[in-house]
């Protein structure tokens, strides 16, 4: 597979006051493109990309796409309306349609090699997209070990992918969460996209220690088992100009898990901006469109003692600690 970078510079806007410029990955050669489009086999169903590709309308990628480590930085997958993923056989939980993840070159080292500036554009994605660094979720072994020391938030964010963009795409959940941001993910942008299908949990999950993500101009029509968006110990995110079809479930919940998996959650769901969204509920029940501090430290008491013994974070205080959030100009239809 071709690895390299073109002279083209890619400017990626995240927030009004922050712009990152990085080198775009070189285009994939014919061999890399052919491998991407080749039918998967039971022992060879994934492809690792370190180059950028533009698909043709009507093409289909049934292999799982892996964008891992620094080698995936600057990679753009422009689907041009093409489809990634499959419905048959139904993917297992860990068979992510697209996986953007960091790599630890040395298991004993603190340093993680992370992808920065990955872009998915105009893609129809069947299945789920997972973005993660130290661990798939807050219960990951490396996440838990780091959480038992001061400075965990900074370490998690330094280890996780940053600057991922998912633009003008269509994500269809096939039972699992269609978009999951693992601990420490920062500056992801989800814009102009539709999330649909069925998830036994939520439509979008922002996990502990993640921050500065922008969710704007999207349509959430996922049939969920819980709220549409979970902001779990995630801070300084902007969620605006989105449309939510809620059914009878909640909209956006801000909370902090206490103790689950023995991991201390350091960051609180604070300083988020949730504005100018519209929520449409169906049925007799009218769920809360936005609920700040939705667990109040008591909802999952069976887990709250699992992180006991540390003088910080959720070990010291089980409460959600949601402060400084701006929630305004949201409409319920």
C-alpha cells in the first residue's frame, strides 16, 4: 500500500478560534484501490489505508476500513456517494465499518501514535464508525490504568485521534452505536450528515475525557434504546443546528459515569454549547430534549464504588458535576 504525503496542504477548521493545517496524504495507487474494493474473505476482511481515495458513484467497499496511527494522518476517503459496509452477514459488535484509532508502538511506553486530520466525505456507511485512542471505551485497560493517576485527561487527549471530519455522510446503525468517540477524542467534526437505522443504545456517544468536538447541521433519526446523544464526561463540545426525531426517548443527556469498569472519570460534562437544535417527539410521551446532569451520581450506584480510593474525579465525587453549559434557543416541535 502506498504511503506518503503530497505537497498539498489541508486546512481543517474546528472551532472559530482554532485552525489546524497539515499535509494531506498522497492518493492511493491502483494496487491500494483494487485491494480496497476487493471482496472480503473470512480471514481477510479489513484494509488499512495510509493514502487518500476518491470512489466512484455506485462503488461499494465491503471490507472494513482501518485508519491507524500517524500513517493515517491526512487521509481523506471521498466516497462521492459510494457505500462502505455490509448488512449480510450482519457485522458483529467489534466489526466496525470504519475504525479510526491510535497505535501504541511500545506497550510499555506512554506515547501513543495517533491519526490527525482524517476525513470521511459523502459516504453511505452501513454499520458503525469508531474513533478511539487508549481504549474502545472508558473501561479499556490502558484507560483504567491512566485514570488512577493525576493528569489522565491530558494523557487521554494526547493519545486519541484529533481533527477527524465526517462530512455530508449517511450513517446507518445496524444495532450498535453508529458513531462512538472514545476517551480523549478531540476536535472531531460531524457536519451535514444523517444518522439513521437502529441502535440498542444511543445514536452518538462522546466518551470520558473527550473534548472540543463540533456536531452541527445533522439529522438524527436513529431508533435508539436510550437518548439520542450521550455526553459522558465530555467537555467544550458544540452541538448546534441539528434536527432530532426522538420517538419517546430523550435527546441530549449530559452526565458522568461513576466508577464503571474501575475507571476514574476525571473530566466533567462541562462548558458544552447546545443551541439552535430542533427536537420532534412522537407518541404520548414527551422526553426531555436536553438533560444536564442526567444521572446525578445515583443512576448507576452499582458501579460508583468500583473506582474508590483515589483523591480526584469520580472517585472523590460521584456527582455528574455538569457546570458552565450553555443550553438555549432549542425548539421542541
